[in-house]
């Protein structure tokens, strides 16, 4: 807010989410800024949700797990919940490939067990960990840190 803005009884806000310039009358500033911040929050949330939804993939085979992971997706996969399987998944999904300068692609790690499961575990489902004899308990979200 500069001297000219004070003289004109206004302020200029520039949205960081889209670069739009908004001129606001100082008398209405509390109401308008509050509404603007709510709109920015909604815009950022919707963008993040869209990005997440576009990169969320459900897989049941190891080959598809690795392909989805290498394509920078997050993955929902059947999982037995055992820590030894998580360590094997992390180890077997690590890559020597450099995704960013100086940063090798790390192995996948479990991120969470979503409350909203994509499907019920079927009797024919297997834990995503290669060689695991255990039955999966739930779909777990996996991702790779970059």
C-alpha cells in the first residue's frame, strides 16, 4: 500500500495463486480481503486435489506398481501391513536413476491407510510385496520421496 493508494482510499492485492491484481476500497477491505483469502484457499485446495486425483492409481501387480511409481504417481495397492514387506517394497522399488539433479529415486514407502478404501480386498488379492505369502488387510497409499 503506497501513498497514492492511501490518497485514493484503496489498496491493491495481487493473488499469488494466479497473479490477478485486485483493487479494494479501504472501507470494504476487511470484508473483501476475508472473501479473497477464502477464494484463494479454495482455489489452492481444488488445484491440489485435482493434481492428486490425476496422479492416484490403484494397482494390484508389482510391475504396474513400479511403472506407476516411475511415472511419479501415488499408488493404492493391497498390503498385508507387515513391516518386513514395507522394507522390501522400499528396497525393491528404489532406482539408480536420477529424477532430479543429484537426487536418486528413492524406494516407495507407505504413506497412509485411507479410511475410504477403493474396493474391498478380495480372496484372490495378494499383498503388493513380491514373494509375500500373507493376505492383504487393506489398500495402502504408497509414494516415493523426491
